[in-house]
């Protein structure tokens, strides 16, 4: 069974799709049927609710928090592991925003951090 896409994000070079299979799939923007890497196996404890990309950082949102991923700005060949998890919410993280200097998360617990 194919996973349902729950969120999308990307930049000029990459398209990312968050799925209810607890993973993020990365695709080349100019060749959308060429998948580069699957992120999140064993990291997300529920569907990927949101994701955001800024430069070499991607942040994903799921039931067990927001997760930080580092990669080359043009591809995901270099890293496939989470660099850390942002804690502080009492319930699922539903959305994220990222810039070069900060990460903002929104949660089902009605808070933004």
C-alpha cells in the first residue's frame, strides 16, 4: 500500500514529501520521479505532520516532536540521520517553520515554541 502524503516542502533543487508511513521522501525537483533518500525510519513515532527546509537544514514534525536533519543544500546524499529532536511540547507537533537561525514549532497542545 502506498503511503499517503501528509505535507510537502522543498527548495529550488529538492522536493520533500512527508507521509503517514512516518517517513520523508526526497526527490530531485527537476526529475520528480527520482527519489534520493528516505528520512525518518525509526525516528518519527507517527505520521509526518509538517516539514520545512532552509539552506542545509530540514525540520520535520511528528507525534514525538520536531526533528532536525542536515544535508547538502542541493541533495540528500550526505546525511540520512536525525541531528536532534526539539522537545518541549506536551502533545504532537503539527507544523514547523525554519530559518537560518531559528526553528518554530506549533503543537496540538496549543503552544508555539
